[in-house]
C-alpha cells in the first residue's frame, strides 16, 4: 500500500452498539456518544507508543480499517459516528498514520452502497464506463486509483484527520515492495470476513434454489451483486429504520440474552412480509397477511437458517468447521478469481496471507487451501465487543501488521481464551517463517515489550469494562422479558 514499510490492520469496533467496548453506556444502559470509553483511552496509551516505536524503523505506517468500524444496525448512525470520531481523535490517527484504507463490513456495508456508483469502482471515467456501475472494486490498485467514502471522511475529519480514505470492496490486495532473493513471492488479501458465512450469500443460494441449479462459482462482482441489498436489509441499515429497526433489535436482544434463536428470524420475516405486501399493493385482509407471512417466513428460514449458527455465536472454537469450509470456498473462488484477473503472473507457488475480521475471535493459523501450494497464512483481527453475558469464550481483539515484504505478525491485544480472565497482550504469527527469523515479529515483540506496563493497564481496563457489559446484558435480559411479554409472538 504505497511505499511505506508497514501496514496496520484494525477491525470490528462496532462503534455505536451497546455491546462495543468503544461505547460508554449511561445509567439506563443507553449509548452516551459524548464520552470516550476507558477502553479507548487505555488502548491509546499502549498503542500509540508501540506504533511510534515501530515507525522509528519502518516509517509512518498505513492503516486499514477492515470493516464494522461503525455499527449501523445495532446502533443509531449518529451515535456510531460520534463515538468513532472520539476514538480517532484519542488515538491521533491523523498524525500516526499515512494512507488510510477502508474495506466495508456487513454492519457498515451501507457506506459501500451509498458510494459505489463510480466513486469506489476504481478509475471509472463516468456513466459510460462499465466500471462506474460495478458492484465490486479492484483489489490491487493503489489507493490513489480508488474512490472514497464521504461519510467516513467526515467522521475522520471530526477526529482530526484530513486525509481521504481509499475504499476497497469486498477485497483489498497488497503486493510486496521488497522481496527476499530466491524466496516465494508473497501476496496479501484483506476482506472483512462476512462472505465466509453462508448467511451473507443467502440470495445466491435462493436464486439457485429457484432455478433448481447448483450455486454458480462466486466472483467478487457476482457475490456482491446478488447479495449486497440483502446485507443492507438485515445487517447494515436497521439502526436508521426507526420502528422496524427497533423490532429487529428486540429479537437480537432476545437472542443474546438467552431467548429463542428463531425470534430474529420471525422478526425479519415479519418485516419482509410488510414490505412485500405494501410494495405489491396487495389487499389488506387477514388471509393475504397470513399467506404473505408464511411465504416470507419460509424464505427467511430457507436462506438464513438458524441465527444462532452464525460464527460469532460459536464461543468455544476460533473457527467452526462450517466457517473453515466457507473460508476455503471464498479463497478458491472469489480470491482466486480476483488474483487471476488482477495479478496475471500469480502462480500456485506464491504465498498468500489472508486477513479478515467479523468473527470477533482473534487468531493466527495456517490453512491448506486447494490451488495454493503453500498453506495460506490466516489472521483474524477479532472484535471489540462482548457478544454475550458469558465471559467463558474465545472472543478477543487483535492488531495485524504487514511489512513491505509482507512478513506478518499480530498483537492479540486481549483475549478470553475460554476462561473469564483477560490475558495480556501477546504477539503471535502465522507467517511461514519461524518467529525467530521473522523480522516483523521480532520488531513488534520488542515494541510491545517496551510498552508492557501500558499494555498491562489496557488488559486490566478491558477486564473491568467487560464486567460492565455483563451488567448491561443482565439488565437487558430483564428489560427484554418485559418488552417481549407485551409483544405477542416474540418469545
């Protein structure tokens, strides 16, 4: 990304959502966007000197925001914007980083929808250019050739950043600026991660079922073209949908506080049925309403499946077997097709590093993938949320680093690892080189060690803030039970 020697990857802040560690809750457990969270302040105190220590060796790094930095589904957009602007200002993003890139996730996918016509489809010349209407962007073009995201620019500006963000979707690709003689060439691909789960390509499955055919192999353009509106509908615009959003949020609250997993599906189906009935101008009658509800419930059940099966609700493993299969499918179809198109001299002997977030469980591992000779280095940047009142999970957050040779390492800044204690920041790696021979791992380890006291304070702060989120879930459970009791059919 440009000519600097270091890229830093962060994701899944979910700013604006009540369960986010960036979101301060008032006495009634409602977001207070005027406050900067203790987690943000403690992170800034540890992260900033760590980055400055690395900058003394690598120069000012670039930053990639890998999606779900704003939660436009479970929070009000205006709250999400103010809270994230506070984070940006506390970190001093404008002075700390050079180029900033953004890869939208499912919870801030609406930003892509709002900007993609021409603005983020690469170097489109105008409506007469096919690229102007593309549903996906190039992955490997430099930031200067990419479009931008107006709302995110405004939020960054409110946080003191004058630079414009370069937007990629669904993938961003990096090529090495330097390479070790005789070594396999390296490539890196960054994606928020939602497309590794079948729920986010549900419309592709529905189209195939309606045609009684197998799902067509996916490309970046096809998977977004067929599923982008679905992602907005369920995951990325509900926070701005008033009463409709409140209904689906109620079902989400039932889910995370121990309610039936079918509640959300029922709420989504009901919302879909009302839109279908109004959009088609169907007569208002009990019979029409009953059959519309049945058809829409069948559609939602068929294409979404159990909401409880989503990866972020699997608390005991870093990646479920279904998500491993989905990840391999995404790599062998979408990523492989984009590599073939944009990096024509790419070969199976090249080494790929794949970075994603979305699951809220930070880890580093190697994955054997068909079509790639060497195992793919896989990093998950985790999430800054507590998804349930249970602290006995493997949730956690990470910061991923790539140098100009695409050596890789990650600081797992906090993690629960199946127990209720929060472990301190630790450096881990899925790089093909052993840690002792990986210059980036060694540099990151040295920088973290030099700031060990600040990282220790961060761990203590996160532990206390997670307890507050537990209190929120307990209070939420009582509130949701009372609301559900007054709302027929939601329990």
